[in-house]
C-alpha cells in the first residue's frame, strides 16, 4: 500500500531548499541540465527514454547544445516545481490527509503514464540520487533526510500506479466487469447514438480544445442544437461508441492482439493532433456516460473496473504515440543516417533506387500510378514505364527528396516538422491520401533491402520503420490542416470578419480591387489570365471595367464558399473541385493559387486592420480556411492533368 501522508516537518524543509534554488538566475535550465547529467551517468539506459543515443556523453557539447535536451531539462524541473508546490498546500491545511490523498492520486496516475514512456520502477532511485547531487551543486547543503523521505513517498505512489498497469497485475475480474457492463449497456435502445452524444458533450465541456480535433469551433456550445443537428457530430458519436465496443470485445482475448491494436491507434491519433493529456478526459467522459445511461446498474465496483482498464488501454496508446515522437526517435536517427550512407556508395543509386522504390509502390498500391500520370494497367516492370523519361525523372526526384529529409534528421526538430507539414499540404493537392503512406514505407524498406543487401540489418529496418512513422505523422498532420472539417471549425471567425467587411458600401468592388492590386503586384504573370498584357500598369487597375467585373466575381465566389462552409463539407468540396476544373480552361494552374490566397489575406488586413478588426488569430483562421479551399481546387486540377497524361500513354 502507498503512504497516504507526509511528514509536515520534512515537507517544509524540502520547500525551503527548493525556494533557495528558485532564487537563482535561470534555475530551470541550469538545474535541469545538471540533474540530467547525473541521471545519464548513473543510469545510461535512461538516455533513449528522452530520445538520446545510449552512447551520448552526458558532459559532451553535443548534448549540452541540444535544444531538445534544454527542453527536457526545463520540463523536468517544472514537474518537480509543481510537486513541491503541492507539498506546501498539503502541509498548510488542517485536512492534511485529504490533500495527501489528492497528491497520492496524481502520483499514481503519473506512475501509470510512465509505463507508456518505458520508465521502470528501478529507474526512480537514480532520479532521487541525481536530484540530490544537483541540489548540492546549486544550493550547497540540502536537507538530505527530508528529500529522501519525500522521494520515498513519491516513488511508492508512482510505483503503485505503475504496477496497476502491468497486465499481469490487472485482475481478470476488471476485464470481466467491463464486458458485463457493456453487455447491459447494449440492451438499451439506441445506446450508441445516445451514448456517443453524452460522451462527446461531457468531453467537450471538460476539455474544450478537443472540439477542434473533430472539426468544430472551440466556442461551440456542447449542448446547442447547432452541434446536435450536425451530421458530422452524429457520425463521430456513433463511430466512437463502435470503437469502444470493439475494444471491450477484445478485452477477454489475446493481450498481445489488443496491445498491437492500441499502439497502432495511438500512432494514428498523433496525426489527428490528439495529445496524451486528452486521454484522462476521455476516461472521465466514458464513465460519466455509463452512469447517465445505466444509473443504479453502474456500481462503484464497475466504475473502478473501467478506471483500471482504461488506464491500461491509455498506457498502450501513449506508447504508440511515443513511437512517432521525435524525441524517442532521436536515438534512431543515427542508424538511419548511417544506413543511407551505405546506399550512397552505390554507383547511380538515385536512379536505381528510385526505380525500385516506384516498382514496389506501384505493385503494392496500383492506384498510386494515377498520381504520377500513369495508367492503372501499366506493368511496373515494363519497358514502356522504364524507358519513360517522366518516370525516370519522378524516380530520381523522389530519392533526392528522401535524401534531403534524411539530411534534416540531424537538424532542429522544429525545422524538420515545418518541412514535413508543408510537404503534407502539397501532397494533399496531388491527391495523395493518408492510407497511401504505409505503402511508401514498405516500398522504401524493400528498396533498401535490395540495394544494400545483407548490410541492411534488422536494427536498421526497425529504425527506418520508426523514423518513417514520425515523418508520416507530420505529413498527415499537414494534410489534415487542409481538411474541410478543420476549416469549418474556424467558420465563426471568418464569418465575423466577412460580416464586418460587408458593412462597407460596395464592399465587393472595394475588396476585390485591393485583391487584384496585390495579385498583379506579387504575381505579374497572372495578368494575362484575366485578359491583360504583362505590362498593364498598376495605375490603371482601378479604372478598368474588366478588373472591376473580375473583382466583384472573386468576392462573390469567396462569399459563396464561406456560406457553404460548415453546412455540407462534401457539397463544398464538389463546388471547389468543379471551380478548379473550370479554371483550367482559363490557364490557371495550382501554382497561381497561393498568390490569390495571400492577396485575400492582404485585403482583409488592409481594410479591416485599420480598425484593429483583423487580429493575428483571425489571420491564422483565414490561412487555414483558404488553404483548404485552394487545396481542393488545386487537387481537382492536378487529377485532371494526370488523367490526361495517363490516357495519352494508353493511346
């Protein structure tokens, strides 16, 4: 059993020591780095938990200059900060045991989470020793007995949480109870529809930021008719209940199958923007829903069973998320870079590797041929393909892109993430769907195996699989940013701005002219698209009747699209794709679209910014919405172009 209370005297001594540390300049970074150096020296196997190679020197400049190391250092000290603050709340209250219970719950939950991070209870004492060494270096004379006593309390409770998650310690009765509860739930009429609604309402009430993950504005009322009548909301509600039911159904079966499913689910949730800290809210929402629908048929024992089982499920999902976490993948970057260097020693590797990669991709995912302008019927190993100059260009280019990405692995994670998000957005406009990416992973692995042969080890294959999981997660997130659902979540912001714009007399002409003035300035080559010569002077834009007609039309199209946003996303997508195809006749290409997007943003800034009616948050919302609109137009154009090329090859 964990200890439920702390020594008041020892707690006060710990707080005094910590206050002395906090009085030092930049104490978070300084103390955190010293703590980690001692931890890595005493327990080298802890390094990979934070994304560092086990061979890294804890005192080396490479580690000390790492932004990731600095981030971990600050975060760890902040965690200790919070814990010490809670000790203070506990010792200054008459309800000492009540507060002790609260801290105990938090520590138990923290222990559960550490299972997902690969932390073992035997690592905890090293943290105690490292913290004391850090305090000796910084404040000189900490109260060691007090710190040892407090850490014994913390470790006991975290270990308790850890042990609850271990599948061997998970009593089968908990699983059985959950299965029985769900069986009773399934006997209620429309339990999936009603249960999903209750679950989401509670989730959205307690954790509002999750609304955006499902394509709803963060300020929407979870109990409003707008939400309840939304077709997308009802689909999400029923789907979530089906996923819950499927998971409960596997509880009594093979643990390994369940674990694999949950890890994969956790990996997918990264690309949807789901954070580990959201999961406890889902547990609470699930239990709330069960109480609401089952009433007295849902006992305290049933609630405890669901809490234990959900903690186990969440631990596996977080483990899945961690496999696509850059910090965790950091230690495997070196392996990937080294294996790529083996490939580069092969003469003509770009062309040979690219051809092999595409052949494997086309064999495992035939529909991907159309994305590159090749007919579905073409044989990936035929001379017609292998002698096609466009195919060879694609092959070499793709391998060059992979090489550039591998080169970025050693750079700052933020830079790599930004590159991948942009790449994901670009791939959306090419018609690449998230479900194609696993085929690309397999194709890359097969290409490396064939090219490098016996020198491509199992360790390297695993490293590539993990790293590609990280890269793909960011690219899918980039694609998701262009998703109509996420764009709809910003409808309230864009509608508010547009209503303000519409208050201006002849706003369509006024706004449209500003758009075209900026468009012709930043993209002069767009002038012929509207019937003007390249040397058409900017001074005549406002005097041209033709410009005025185009200006009013573009504002009308934006208004129409905004009016459809959030009502029927499929209908809006069809409208935009049709608009994109029509623009092909006017020689408008996907390359022109970003200039129009920037010009619309410029117009809103210029007109609404004068009265401070267009904020930075407004601009971010518009960028997201316009990116989605433009992407759907561009996607239709590229699909038409590729189909024409593919058809010409068949002829």
